[in-house]
């Protein structure tokens, strides 16, 4: 797995943001039985930076905690067999599946960890697990989809012993 991590803003945490991202990404890939080596890009920004992207791409004029930009369209979530004929989602130099981009507001990580009464590491890991599921085609528009994603997110975090 190749992680491209771009930290646009300074923020101090009592955990290693790169190591935690790598662990959660790997756990999500394992949980969903991804057969490919992958590339994931994670951008760590602030509320202002994510607000701008949220406004430009989603037409929502407010900051959010996390945004996901998948490179592949899945008819069925995590149906990796559907990718084998999609040359445009594989890096021609490395052969890795280019999953997509994740953008996280580090300000929201801190705010939400305090609001929910759990650690900043747990909030950060949760946002990455949530985004990874989006990059694999999951959504939460319907209650059944939301419940499925919640179950998967908790299982991914539990596998790393990152709990509330």
C-alpha cells in the first residue's frame, strides 16, 4: 500500500498521524478483502481548507469533517472483480489500484473527539475508516446502508483496538 500524505496545516496529536492512517487503511482493505496493492492520498487540512473544497465540489457552503473522492465506480460496494477491466484506475507504473483521495479537517478531529467524549486518535481513525468505505463504493444515503457502514467502521476500528 502506498500512502500519499499531505499535511497542509500544523497540528499536534499524541499519536502518529501517518502510522495511524496506514494501519486503518490496511485494516479497511483487509476487512473488505481487497486483492490489490493500493494507493490512497490523504490530505490533512483545517476547517477553512475543507470548507472551500466542500463548497466547490459538493455545493455545501460549510466545513465538514471528511471528504472522499473515489477513483472507481462500484456497482456493488467492494466488488473488486469489477475493476479488472478498468485500466484507468491502476497506476501504469506500479500496477497499484488508485483508490482515491481523502481530505480530513484536523480542527474537526479535535472538535468532534471532545464532543463525542473519545480520543482524538479514535476520531481520526474513524474518519479514515469511514472514507475508506466510501472509496470502496459504500454509501449511507439509506438507513440500511448507514447501518451497514456503521457496522463495518466499528469492526475495522475494533480490529485495531481503537475504541471509544
